[in-house]
């Protein structure tokens, strides 16, 4: 028997979330992940209270220490009195669709801190290392009063460049002996990294990895005057070593963005992508309705028979959508 949908008191829920109530924040993010019908009203209520949080993205291959680095970073930010949100995007369970690893378990040091909100989000097959729901989950944490939101990507490989479109500052983690330097150059990670971190710097080859990354940066297009030149920081995250240098690099990048009006530009590009994604989702939904009717099957049959070209067919479908 299907359970009746629970009605959502959006104003009360948003008010509780803005007051920092963890249950309310959790409920709002669940509404986001489930694409609940109340989501439109939720986003409208949150909109006036967003745009204040600083977004930091962490990406890198499995095994480089993303969760440990996130924990180290959260500890340092809390020492500065910041309220911190963490969106840890995990691979999806093939059975439940939920987050498979559960970073809240690995970040147990902050689990009971009321000024830290940690949420594991399932990627649900979305490529790019983040969840499709991440942009609007960011809005929830922003409106809930988080000064900083850290996004930790899935860690499925070197293709996780989508994080650069969500974060104000993107941190790329590498580790000695994993071949990350060469792979980063091949996959375009150099273009998205604002700060590079060589973690596990107590291992052999750490200095060589730093030199390799710096050399690759020097071969790119970051050497012109006025452009940000990404620093390379060494850390040993499980000991908390190097966190001061990392914070300094993050602050310098934020200052550079503000000085060159790039922070506003990045956030406007992020908003444009979010709006575009919603428009495309709506179009796909309408396309599904067309498939059930006569329009799309009819034009598809004509294209298959050579009576109509695909561009003219697409124009007819778009006309029906509008």
C-alpha cells in the first residue's frame, strides 16, 4: 500500500532551518534530492537568504585523503568560529540508490558539533563527481547560515571537473606515488584547480610530485599578468600538518577573486548553469509527455522513412512544447 505524501509546511521548515535546526536542514535537502513538488516553494523562500556562504570544492582520485583533508579543514574553520556545512558526495548503492560509503561515519570528530552540518549525498549515477541535487543543497546550507560549505566529490577518477562550476575555490588533492601529476595534466584537472594539495607528504616522492605539478602549471595559460597562479601546498592531513598553509592559499585565492570581480562572475555562471539544468529537466519532462502522445512518434516515423529531416522534426517537437 502506497503511503500518502506528507504535506510540507514550507515557511515553518525554512524558518527552522535558518535558525540552524539540523532536522529542518536535513528535511529540506531530502526534498531537494527527491525533487519534491514543494521544492519550487522551498527555493523561493530560501532565495532572499542565499549568496553569503563561501563554497570550497575538494576533488581528487580515490586514496588521496579527501575525507581526512575535509575533516582537517573543518577543524581549522571551526577554530576560526565559522559555521561549516559539508556535502560529501558518495557513490550510489545499486540497491537502495542511497549513499554507499557514508562520510558522516568517517568525519565522526565533528558529528556532535551543532555548528557543523555533514550530509552524505548519493551521486545516483550523475557523472562529474557530484550529485545532480548538489547546487540546490548548497542553497539550503547557505540559507541555514553556513559561513563555509565544503563539497567533497565522489573520487571516481580524474574526470571530476564539474566541481569547478559549483565552487568559489576548487582544491585538487594528489598524493605521491599515484601518478596523479601526469594524469591530471591529461584529463584537464590543471584547468579547474585553484589550489593544489599534495597530501601524505611524509611519503617518498612528495617533493618530486610538487615539482611536477608546478612544472605543469608553468606550461599552461596561468602565467599572464593578473591571472591566478595556483599554489601547491604539502599536507599530512591525518596529523593536521599543513592546514595553515592551505588556509592561507584559500584566503589568497578568495582575495584574488574579489579584487578582480571574479567571485561575482563565478557565482553568476553557477546560477546560469543551475537555471539551465532546471529548464532542461522541464523540457525532458515535456518530451516524456510528447512520447506518450502522437507528436514525437509521428515525426520519428517520418524521419526513419526519409520523409522528414531530423532538424525539421526537432522544430516541430519544439513547437509542440511551446
